[in-house]
C-alpha cells in the first residue's frame, strides 16, 4: 500500500510538472509575440489571428504568474509578467471609468449600427427596438429584401428618410431622422459594396460610410483586400469631414485594420467613451448554431475630429447574432 501511495504521489507530481511545462511554453510563445507586437504592431500574419481573442488568451496570466511564483518557475514568472503587463497596456484603459461626458456645444447625433444577420433578426422584434432606441440614424448591415421593405414602411413615421438595399449578406441601409442629401453604393476591391450617405444635420453635410468587411478577407491579412479597403475608406472618411465610418468590420479594435483607421486620423467612439471590452459578437447559438459566448467587439463607430463622443455602449439584444452598438456624438460648431 505504501509503495502504491508513493507511485500515486510521483504520478501526480509528474502530471503537475508536465502541466506547468506546457503552460510555460505557451506563455513564452505569447510573451514573445507581444514583445514583437510592440516593435512592429499587429502585423505578424498568420500569428495575428490571435488578436481577435487576445484579451481572453492573455487574461489567465494574471493568475498563472502567482502559480509560477509559488512553484518557483522563474521563466514562467517572467513570461506571465510580460503578458500581464501587455494586457494592461492594451486593454486596461477600457476598465477605467470615463467620468462625466464633456460639455461640448454643438448638434447632438445618436448613431446605432446593427448587423441583422440577413433575416435572423425578425421584423416584429426589430420594429419596437428601433422605435425605442432613441437613435437619430440607424446603420444596417446584412439587410435582406423583406427587412428592407418592412422596416421602410413600418418606421416611416419615425425615420422618414432612408436608403435601403436589401441584398442579403451584402445588403446595407440607413434609416434617418435627418434628410438624406446623397447616397450611393460603391465597390473597392472586395466584392461586397459599401454605402455612402450624406446627411443634412442641422444644415451641416455629414458623410456616413456603411461598412461590412468580409471575414475571409480580414483573415487573409496581407493576402486579402480588407486592409487596403479599410485604409481607403478611412482616407475617404477623413477627406469628407465631418464624417463617420460605421459598421461591421469583422475585426477587433486591436487588429491591423483598425490601426489603419487610427493612422488615418479617425477616432473610435468606444475607445473614447466606452467602458469594458464591449463585446458585440457572437450571440450564443445564433451564429451558425455555435455555442460560443459573446466575446469580441467587431462592430464600430469611427469619426473625424469634428465630433466628440458623449457615450458609446452596447445596445440590448435585437434578435441578431450581433448586439447593436450605439454612439452619441456632438458635431462641434467649429466644423461649420
């Protein structure tokens, strides 16, 4: 019996040591990635695939660093410390309260963006949701024919101005309380069209670009067209100021396509006023039946320097596989 207990103890010790070694190898690899990321940004394709889930992949290191200290595994301590510091630098700011919104004179504009999942979100749920949203402008992606017809007719009293293209997954649309001055679908390199809409906001022409970047193009990185398209869209947004770049980017705010938007001079509304990681996707079992919890924010509102963000938050569930995102902005008088 004593020999059996000794063997069991050795087995447990060997299992524990093996587990710690495995965790240490993964931590060293992730720490190396984060160090390289500091030097060149999120450009290490295909390793950059980890960017979408980076906050969750790196988060356990806050606990593992303590385990490594107790076990006196100093390489693990160093690796997990690097990861924890990297997590704090990349995402720690989202956990800090932004305080009271700034007092800014100007015209207030509330924008809601929502991917409808091409028929998944039902009209009888969408209509009351949009009516109660308080949004001045609703920006839609994956709009199908039925949704375009029903929303256009049912919400006419609230949103008398609209430009709806019910094309299914490539479909896009705008419902607006403000008059639409111009509107056009256009393509860049991706097959899906983008929608450009010019609104008359209290006498000011505000240009809005409705975006749905194909996921496969984002995942292809330098071999796809997403980065070139987003860079061009950001350039056009800045050139059209005051302007907004809104929609489903299929990329989190720490990925390269968003670095391109920031480099162009745009501001992310959630980064400016949002709190927390602000996940919008996926809704449990609604994206192709996958039982995956909501964990990433791929829906975004970007704006030119003419706007100040007063608030940005995840809106209630409207029946899609995305949660909508709402941003309230002020168009500053200096833009006029």
